[in-house]
């Protein structure tokens, strides 16, 4: 294997942390990609056929874009975890790891001999993180889960969509991604704890759990509200005016959360008197009269184009925006200025976009992403670096 060019050498706060990654598809790979972004040595253990995402499009020259995006900065080895030799080698690698991450269905890791209880007998410093649909315990823990199931069972879908329309999924795999994000956060907390105690920690992340934790507004309505949380379409369930409104050539969003914003908005549309109207004195009262306020805004906006409406609103100090399409966003000056997407070079596909984790660390340059690995690309190199010399057959001696 050719050495990593100096400009792509790992850098970041997690340099020196070894992560053995048994995950596949999205939730786990997203978690470990975030760790790899920060310099962790992430070794992706794949089946003989490779991660399922290698076989899910869109493709270019046989390479999956999805796989590239969430397996950046990693190294790949393939192991037959159903064979005794594969299990032994996995255990030897785990003995050298700081962190193990897996997203098998609960019980599978134990059958493979790579579960927390087995691996920590002789390695109490190991941090072992599991991601599953419903967690490692409870009556639903053995059920299979996909992102859509997690959205359905968490309440997310019931809250998404128009009031009189059907429940609607969120436009991205939010269940997978939130579970991966929370798992990476938990791993960092466990690493800090280990620096003080010398001991590792078992981490259990459920996709449904992660999504429920992202519903504070709905929980607040359930706690103290007069009615249960319901779908409200493109408007805020509590605050008004706070939603999407049509202009003559497209939609914009307007966000009013305070009395000051409401006064600015009413002055902007030529109705400053309404900011003193007792019907609209509080956010709660404005929400009770959402229909009347919405009609006022629609009437004002119907003759204005998006650009003119936004100019007037911004001049008045009212928070508002056009609704951008994803392709516009990805190619925008904002994304470029903030280095949210960078570029890397893949040996088969050539120059391709690369996702960056969103946090800017002072002194840590962005735009140094490495393409996702080919299946088993780093087998010999990983075994040599983690376990010592390797024999002619590519196995540790």
C-alpha cells in the first residue's frame, strides 16, 4: 500500500485513538466518520461482500456516493466473522482498540464473540458502543429497524406534514444520523471519563430513543399544553407568525418569536396598529389567531416577488429567508465560505465532493479529507500497524 501523502496525514484532537468499526449502512458509519474526521485511526471491518452501502446508488464508475460520504478517512479490512479464524482476528484487533463500535441487531455480537462482555474480560479500558433501533434492552430490542421505522415509532412522522394531510417522513435519514451523532458524542464523553478513571464504558444508543430526544417542543406541548402535539404543516406549533408563506413567485419563511419582531413585521406590512391590538399581545394569543394573521401576510405578499418581500422584511429587521433547493445550497457561496463541503480525489472516480464535519476547530485546517477505502484495501497495513509483523499470507505472525 502506498503511504498516505503528508498533506492527508491524520490531524486533530483524536490522533492516537484506535477505533475498530464493525458498523455498516448509515448510523454507525456516520458516527465513526465523525471520529475519523478528528484524527482517530478508524479501521472498518467489513464482510466478505462489503458494507451494504457499497451496493446502493447513486453510482459513478461502480462507486457508491453514499458509501463515499460516510466512510471518509477510514481504512478497510474484510473478515469472515462467522468463521473461527475471523472471530479470533477480530478479538485480537479489539484488544488493541480504544473504541469498538457496532450496529448489529442485539445478540448478534455475542454470537460472533465480539460483544462487550467478552471483549472487556481482558480489556477493561475498552469503550464499546452499540447502535440499534430500540436499544440493547426492553421488549422491542430484538426487532429490526430502519430509519423509516424509527421515524414512525418515535412520533416524528406524526408531527410532520400538513394538519389535514398524511404523516410525512423527514427528508433525510434523521433516525440513523441522530443515533450516529449521539453515539460519537457519547464516545467522546467516555474517552474523557477513561482519562480520569482508567476504565472504559459500555454505550447503548437506540435510534428511536435519539429521535424522541429531539422532540422538546412536542414534549412541552404534551406536558403543559391544552391539546396534544399535532401536525402543523409549515408553521410553528407554538409561535405565530412563524412559518412558510407564498409570494407571487415562490415561498419564503418568516420567523416572529418576540413582541419586538411582531411590531417590526406589522410596521413592514403597513399595519403598525396591530402590534398594539390586545388580540396579539402575546405569542400564545397570536397563535390562537394564527388564521387571521396568516391571511394578512398572504394578502401582503401576493403581489410581491421573493426578492422584494425579503428586502422589505430584512430592512424592517424581521427574520426571513427564501426556501433554497438542496442543489443551490450545495453550490452556494455559504457552503464554500464555511468549507462544509470540500473535495478529495478517488482513485477510480477522480475528483469528488467530500463532506466535512460541521464544527470548526481553531488551528485545524479543513479540506484534508481522504476518500473512502476500497474493500480490504488496508488489510495487511492494519494488521502490521495494530498487531505487529504479518506473514506471507497477510495474517499476523
